C-alpha cells in the first residue's frame, strides 16, 4: 500500500512538471505587439483625450479611492474576453447578450458610470472619435497612478466590438478558488507569462473581495498557511464574523484584499502573501502552492523590491492592454455610447 501510494505521488508530480514545461513552451510562442496601436493615434483627431480622461478619473478617485480598483478590474475583465474591445461595457438587448450577467462578472463589476461620464465628455469634445475600449484602457492606467502606482504609456487605436462574449467570461476569467496551474494556463492563453500573472495579481493591493469568493479559504487552509500566527488568527476571526459558514445572506459582504494599505497602490499585497494571509485561494497559492516554485520567488522579489514590482506591473499592463481581437479591426466601431452598439 505504501509503495503504491509513493508511486502514485511520483506520477502526479511528473504530470504536473510536464504541464508546467508545456505552459512555459507555449508562453515562449506568444507575441505582444499590435501594429494597429500607437501612442499618437489621437494626436490630430482628439488631442485632449488624455487630459479629459485624467480629469474625470481624478474626480472619481477623490470622491472614493475605491473607484481606482473598480476601473482596473473592469479593464482586466474586458481584456480577458475577446481582447480589449469594450465588450464588458455592453448591456443586454433583444439581439445581444452582454457579459455583465455572466457568473464571473455578476455582482463583481462596478464603475460603469465613470466610463459613461468620460465618454460623454469626449463625445462633446471629439464626437465619434475615441473608442470605449481606449477610454477604459487609459482610465485603468490613470486609476493606478492616482492611488500611488506606476505610470506607463498607453498605445491607442482600439475599436469597440459589436458583439459580446458571455460564455467566454466564464471560461477565460480566473476564479478565486481555481488551482495555480489552471490560472497560469488562462494567462498563457492570453499571451501573458507567469511573471505577468504574478505582477498583475498585485493589483489586488487596492481591491476588495466578496464573501462568496473567500469563504472556502477562511474555513479551509487559512490557519495552515499562517502557521497559527496570533495576529493572523485575530484577522481570521474578523473575517469569519463578516462571512459566517452557513447561509448566503452574507455572500456579497466585502473586505479588502490588502487590509494594511487598501487605498494605496504599493507592494503590501505581497507581504500579505508572505504571512500566509492571502484573502482568496488563488492569491495565496502564488506563494504557498508546492507547484509555485517560480511564483513563490516572484512574490518574494516584489515584496522585497517595490521598484521591481512597479516596473514589471507597468510592462505587464501594456501587454494586457495589447490583447486584441482581430475581428474588431474588420467589423469594429467607435460606439457613440459605451453601453450599446451603434444603430
């Protein structure tokens, strides 16, 4: 019995190693450049686009710093479904099923009115010129910058999709309780590396999670990853009071994923993982999973070196923003309103 158990364990480890090597090989085959995008796309048609987006985001973040996280999440959920094409902004109609009510998006996405306000300003200044996809991409950069994060140049020229990817939202987007290798494969499929994945996960330094997404974690292996640290146990007690084990009434209760500096974009998130206090399972696995040899080293690196984190996050955000759907360059458009395709 012991011999068979040992053999099975070795087989599982070998299978995991093969999968990891396959993922790394696939990663090397992906490119990130998009010839349709450039920094001066609106130079002659709408030169004030960056200023207008910046001012609206300043107002939004001053009124509530959490708005930065909402816009950043919107951008991520947009780009992982059909590329960065503004499809996440579309409402359901008689002829179109949007992405907002997909399981991975329902109750998880907010901030749509901020994008509406920016679009209205730009339609007054430059009618039918700036796409909603570009607006969301610029707004995500400004959101990060306005709460202390890094700056990066945003290539522009995206078109808005005339269709949505309801089914893809539940296939492509990572989930809170998903295994590490599965999440890595989802990033790889978008042309993003393991390094990109760990750096982009750092955006959770300004995010919140709903009880439904961390209930399994706090009633599961949370004590094991924190090694029964008394401070961590006090934190766990607070989480359990917010999220009781039975019933669904509290499922939409929210708490910060980085409880130390929740409104500041910094590397505190990685220190949370080092202490084993990651709120959602998929975050803590970056450091605690026995399969996460590379991810653990990256977590340690970004915890020790905030400059390295900022530099990689900026680079990875450009790659994320460059994920595009070739179909949008054929049949895409510049929407007059971000919630509906043009008639």
